[in-house]
């Protein structure tokens, strides 16, 4: 997960200092914890899995779809990330029609991942 960020010549609104940054675990810590050098409001990851298996609704957890690992999310939080996108399948959350009752198990799992985020 190493990619480069370069601030614009006139300055990046998220960074006080303007130079090439290698974004990895150590850089994330530097960007988010060393407030005297940098101001990075939000930095995060996409935690995919629960939206998979659209060909098999409602599907089977662990076979057709998975929930993101809360321990992996915690590792990223410890590294300084503070924004997480958690996609899910509305067809699993509210089976049938949009006015149906939410699936209690799927909703509980979604809430658990969101709390970890």
C-alpha cells in the first residue's frame, strides 16, 4: 500500500509542508500524529467484502460474502487512519422490498464493523 502523494505547487490544503510523501504505515503515523508538521484531516481505506456475491442473495456468510476484519481495521486505526468505507448489499440488509424489516443478523454485523471503524 505504498503510493506517492505530491502537493500542488501552490500548496495542498491538507498539508502544511510541500514535498513528496510515501504513503505507507509509517507515513500515515507521521501525517496523522505529528500535528506540528502536517494537518491531514482524513485518511482511510475501503473495507470491501459484504457487498460481494450479488448473484446469490441472501447468500451465505463466508461463502458468498464476508465482513471486513475488525482486527484489520484496528491495525489501520493504530496506524492513524480515521475514515473507512464499508460497502454492503442493500438486498441483504433489507430482503424483499425496501419497506421490509432489516435482517437482524446482517444489520448486527454491519453495526459491529462500523463500531470498529
